[in-house]
C-alpha cells in the first residue's frame, strides 16, 4: 500500500490532494496485481473504473440496518473490509430525490435518483459479498420534522419479517449521532428489535457526528447507556475510499470524498503510534455493560 498521507501538520492544507494521489497509486498497484480475488467495478454515476480486493466473509452473520444507501459505506465499511463477516444490508429509505447540487440537472425526479442510488449501493456492497434488501420508504425532506410514530411501527413490522430469515445474526444500526429524522427513526427501530451494536453516523458533508450541537444532543440521549469502541481501519482506508467513490451522486467533485477519511483520522487520535505511522479508525457504540 502507498504511504498514507497525514491530515495534520504538513498536510493541513494538502490532505485532499495527498489522499487522492495515494488512492490513485493504490489503484495502480492493484491493477498490476494478478489475483483472482480482484473485482473491477464501475462507479454508476461517473463511469470511472475501480479495482478492489473481494473479501471472504467468516464468522457470525451480521444484519445491517441503514437509513440510506450510503450510510453503511460511510460509517462502518472500513471495519468490515478489515474483518469481513457475512452481511445482509437492509436499506430503509431507499427512495430519494437527493443528489449533490451540481448534479441536480442530470438526475431529475425521485425515480431517476432512486435507481441511481440503488445501483451505487449495490456496487459498493459487492466487495463485501453482502446481500441487500430495500424497504422502499421515501427519505425525509427539508425542513426536517420529527418522524411519524405510525411510520416507525410500520418499519419495525417490515424489519421483523426480514429478521426472521436471520435468527442467529447480530444487528448493526446507526447510533443517530445526528438530528436527521431518518437516522433517529432507524436507531429507535433497531433498539426496539434488540440491536446492541451501533455505528457513529458519518456524512459526506461536514455534519453528523462532527457538529458540536449534534454531539451534545447525542450525549444527552445516550448518557450512561452507550460506550464508544474504536476499530482500527488503517489497512483498509484506501479501499474504503474506493467504496465512497462509488457513491458519486452524493458529493462532487470527488476530491471532497476526503471528509469522512479526515474524520477517521480524528477518531483514531488515541490510537496513533509514531513508530507505525498514521492510523485511521471508525467509532462504534455498545451498551455500557457489554463494552
């Protein structure tokens, strides 16, 4: 793997470019590797080809409940690239009209955007060998309001039906470190269904998990219940960036993809070992008694 760039000190201004160069070098290195485990993927929006090693899942199956098509990739994919397990991903709000503003003229209407985002989600899950289900709900529109309790009950019922097919699987869902009503609803549904493992919500935008006010509200909601756990994803950080690039409809230009990677550096601050170089991590949460 190429030398990973450092966001701080000398990289404080150049990290987006440094990361893009490291990712390009990693793609070049993989392209020259003769391995039957390599996958060639095309980003659904840009058509740019990417190469990534297909993972071999092992261990207890995991059912991931994500609000939108990119949430698992943004927040938790690094851990599963590092420690692959059999995955089933359920996307609750799989209908959307949301794309990066720069692309709004190219994808008009809910149908076009929903089809594109479904293709992006399916492509990004291929290296992990994940199965996918879409519940078909429409995502929340601005200005955001609290979710409808009746909708919560309906989604819980739909999730229960799917979970009956995976009786021994561990559940994973967003911690709702954000005020986004879709994330809060999915978190609540997952808790009611017995989920005890959550990821820190991360976004392409400089919000969710990074906003001081969201962090404050999250601590108020979860004080004394959830404890954080850090998972080192350094060895898979450039492959995670590949998965993010497959969700090109959500952020343009591609150099802005650095934001979740920069956040992973911040998360890993307590793991940094000067002798081994830069470290990146994802933050998960479990109940205090099991953390």
